[in-house]
C-alpha cells in the first residue's frame, strides 16, 4: 500500500510543480523575510507565475514599497534562490488578519489579535482526522483547517 504523502510527491513531480511550491514558501516566511513592522502593513496575497501580488494597508506604505521594490525582490529571491520571483505588484486592500492599534511606552504600534479556534469543532475534526494512518497528513489537515478558520474571523 502506498501512502498519501508518496502519492502527492509523485503528483508534484509528474506535474512539475516543484518550483511553484518552492515559491509559495514565501507566504509562510513573509514576516521573517520582511520583518514584523512591514509584515503588519503589507502581506503576500497571490502568486501568479513569477509575479507576487502584495496587499498594502495604505497608499503611503504602497508608495514607500514601490520605491523599495528592487530591494524587496532581492531579499525574497535570496531566500528562494533560482526559483525566485520576477516582479512585485502592490494593491491597496484591508489586511486578511485582524489588526488593531495599541499603545505601549514606545509609542503607537499595530498588534495582531490572536486567533482562537472553536474547541468543539476542532475536537470533532481532530477525531475524524485521527482515523488517517499518516501523522503528517493529520497535522496538515489540522493546520489547513486552522488557517481557513482564522480567515473567517
């Protein structure tokens, strides 16, 4: 019997999706690449081919990022290597995650509200997913579910 991970790996190779999947890692490491301050103002929205579309909080940030586009491209492509992106396009939009202004001793800053999943629904899904033999697949399903749920709030 062949595991689902092996089947997915075979499909990725057969369809030649390695480069595409490699590029999409920037969605996971965006905050590390650009820093917390910038990640609260701009975030990756979609990757179309080798063009990254970035949502931006307001027009001032959009102008600043447009001026620093080449530097941002270099930072991203340093992480991605030969499978990098060729262009970044910016568009104004509301953040996908809930951002609220807050204050501390150092002045104003933005802070993300933590996402809390519905424990009853999470437990029910966990029971269903636990019937799968592959632990990586179980974790993947739960991670995907949490990501989808966090976008609803």
